[in-house]
């Protein structure tokens, strides 16, 4: 399967789906969460539910959620309320992008940290890299030590949105029994930084793990039902 196979899935719907996704992306950037946004989101989910080849390119993120890449700068994130395939090992991080996240259903707690260099700090910076044509994600511990201070903790619920700047150090938490999904738009591109405990292992290796087709379909159907109940 090619690295860009998910793009082929979008082309099966001609330009209509691409334009639909661009419209949703624009609305999120402008914080336009109106009825038109809701209707377009439902329409998108209907298409995704009926497009089987998109499922094969959905992956589990190391922080325990499912990623469905919809376009270059827009993704659907899903935390099932069933068993999740991965458990977070290294969680505090910055991002490649500024991002805006809209909570379609459920809740997510965002924790923001102040990070300072300290040779006696309890945390270490990890460098991230990819191998095998982006099939393998590797985090390698460096000798750079830091200290992390929690400075903000906010729980966002259905209908809320929040922003994370590329220079923010944060992590997020979703209860294991809470089905949650967010639509995320990214802006710009920077080099992310990952932080872990100084006593953690020297290297974390994450092989690309596709989401089970049946689980993803169940999540998308559940998400559609929740959006209909919450917004219409």
C-alpha cells in the first residue's frame, strides 16, 4: 500500500469530498461552529462510513487515540471507550504546528507545562525520527535535562474548542470510559520536542499500527449519533 493511499480514497469521491473537508477546515480556523458546520460534519461521516479503503490508513497514535487523516492540515482524532491499543509512555510534548481542536463529543483535559533547562531536572528531552518510509516512529533520549511545572489544567467538553501553540508544552487526557472525538486543524510547521522521565528507557520504538476496521466503523457511527444528539 502506498504512503499516500488515503489520498486515493478521497479521489474516489471526485472533488466533492475534498471541498467538503476544506470547508470544515476553514470553519474551524474561523471558529464558525454553526449548523452548517454540523450538517457538513454529518455528511463527511456518512461518506467515511461508506468508504472502506480509508479505514486501512487510519493509525493508532502512541498517546492512545486513533488518527484519521482527512487532508494535509485536518485530522479526526478518536478515543474509543473500549480498550485502547496503546498506552502513553512519553506524554509531555510540543507540536510541529499551531493547532485548533474542536470537541465533537466527549471531553478532554489539556495540561500545559512550563519547561526550563536544568542539569539536575527529573525529565529528559527526546528526539523524534522516522524510519521505514514513516512506518516506524523512534524517540531517542538525549542528555538534555529539564524540569517541568504544571501551569494550567482545563477540561474541554462537547462543543468547546481550544488552541495549542507550537511552542506550548502540553499533554492531554481522556478518561478510558469516555468516548471522545476531536476535529483538529494544524497551522504552520515547526520541530516538535518530546519530554520523558530521565529514568525512562533510552529509546521508544512505535511501529505503525492500523486501526481495526470494525472498531473504526463503530466509532464513526457512534460519533455521528452523538453529533446528531448534541448539535441538532
